[in-house]
C-alpha cells in the first residue's frame, strides 16, 4: 500500500526541496518500477513521467540496451579511481563525447551531480587566470534568475529564490545582470561585460533556457551575440547545459542551437540518459593547457571527487549517446515539440488561469496567475494531474512540462489533456 510506504519513508528519508512535515499530504508517489514513458507505483498505478524525473530521463525508463550495458560493466568492474589512474570505459566515453560537444578540443573532468560540474567549472576558470599570471580576473558575471545547483559555489552563481535566501551570507559575491525575463537583458549584460571584463574570470549562462527559475527563454541569436562579446573581450564563457543538454531544446546541445563554442560546458542530468548520477565539466584545450606543468606544481588542479569517472555510469552514458545518435532521437524533437505546442495552444492557452506559455523544444513552462497564496495553484494543479496519471511538479505557479525525447504523440496528448482538466478545476 502506498500509505504504508509513505509512512515508512517519512520516518527515515529526508527529501530535497520538500517540507517533510507535510510530505505525506501532497500525494507523493512511491515508485516501484519504470517502463518507457511510465512510472509504476507500489499499487501498480501508472503515471506518465512528464517531467522526465526532474529533467534527467531522455529515452524512457528501463531501456534494455542501457540496462545490458550497465550489467556488462558491472561484471567487469564498478568503480576504480580516476585520480592519477584511469579506466577503459571512461576513456571510450570521453572519445565519443569529444566528437559531439561544441567545446573546442575538449577535455572532460567527471563528477556526479550538475552542481559539482558547475563547482569544478568555476574553480577551473578562477585558477586558469592565476596559472597564466593574471591575478586581476577573479569575478564572475551571472544572470538574474539563474540556477546552477545547490552547493555553495553553484548557489553563489545562481540568483536567490526557492527559499535559498537563508544561505545568502554564505554566497560569495558575483556581478549580476538581469536574466532572460527582462526585456533588455542582452543590452545590459553587454554593458556589464564591457565595464568589467578586466576583472571577470568568466561569464556563466544557461544557454537558451533558464530552467529552474521558471522556464525563461532567450533567442539563439541573443545568446550568440552575448557569447561573441564575452569571448571578444577575453572573458571565459561557461555554458551550464546541465538542463538543456542532450536534446531537450531540439539539438544535442543548446550551444549548437545558438551556434556558440563555449570555453567550458557543464553536463549532467541526461548524460547517462537519466540512469545514473554522472556529470562532467567540459574544458577547451586552451584552458586545459594552462594547467600543464611540472609534477606536484601549483599549476595542477587540486580538485577531484571519489566517484569521478565511475565505470558503471560511464558505460550507461556511452550506450545512451550511442542510442541517441544511432536512432536519430534528437532529430525527432522538433516534430514532437511542435505537436506539444499545438496541443497547448488548443487546449491550455485560453484557460482562465493561464498567464503565459513559454517553450523551447521539449522544455515548457506554463505560468498560472497566482492566487493570493503564491505557489498554491501550481501545487494544486500538479496534485490533480498526478492523481489523474501524469507526474508533474511545479516551480511556484509555473507548471513545467519536460517530456522524454521519445514520448509518443499520444503521451503528449494525454499529458496536455490531464493538465488542462487540472487547470480548469483549480478554482
Ligand atoms: C542549469 C542547471 N545547472 C545545475 C543544476 C544542478 O544539477 P544537480 O541537481 O544535478 O546538482 C541544475 C538542476 O536543475 C540545472 O538546471
């Protein structure tokens, strides 16, 4: 029974971004297994995973080929350290990733979560300038409404919000310029770059879509212009593609969509198809080379995680990338996104509480008019949708849709039908 599992859970498990005192009241599902587009709970009820399990799942749950690749790797070795040593499958994965990432002559530093990939990127950018004896460039330019993760470094690059203001005293200061939600954001970002480039170690952006803040979107040509100005002024560009990477926007990376070559890139979430925790900081050769020097010298990057380059994760990631490319899955995203757009226009756009619909590829935010109690409507709509078999989770009063890249058209239709009904009933 779900209720028994929820009671057992509540006694011992602490869920992130969740008020545990009310956890049980908000209709959590307790998943027993997954099957393609669906999650199946302990009572055998099926739910469409319309948020890709918090934006990680790309080609569905329980994929046979990824499962087999994981099992095959388990039967060889699960983990051996990457600090000073290596393993076969991580080398192979890096070679395959190198063929597709937009970073020039890339090198890959692995970690487990998106936040850790961002943390690595900011430390690499900082040390890069020290290594080439420029001690002035120590600051970061970041965007309003940005989200880069929850460790102190990544939290510092992000804007406050989601209750994280409490940590403000722990955040280090960054230069901030308005995010994609502000009309003249590009103009103002360029002004900041021009005024401060001498002191800037890096510009950090979520290319095209600021996801966690509520799905705010930029145009590809705007991002391209920003990156051109930054790189022209000698500012390192870090593209945080933890959310946008691996097909979500309609190309393999949002950077491809914007036609940019970031100096560094952060990947996570979909790297393993959402099967296992693996992230990576992708670094251009120009930056990487500044870290080369004598053994034990101060040029070395003194940072590394225990599970960096975990072999089982790497095997899953390698197989996932192989499937994406072989089956041309990302090529299907624009068509599926168009279907989703049409469905939303037809069934959701004109509903009473809908304020705005924002979409890039398969990343969608549906902003509802807030009631006096901000976030309450978003929560109510999602609880009703879950009850009707579509798993959703809101960002305040913004309902996020993030279908798997290989949802069937019917899965999209079901998602929108259930959502529309939930909004209609959300008085
Ligand atoms: C753009 C971006 N960066 C970083 C992160 C943090 O990733 P993780 O939750 O794996 O630490 C997220 C998570 O949503 C994200 O959207």
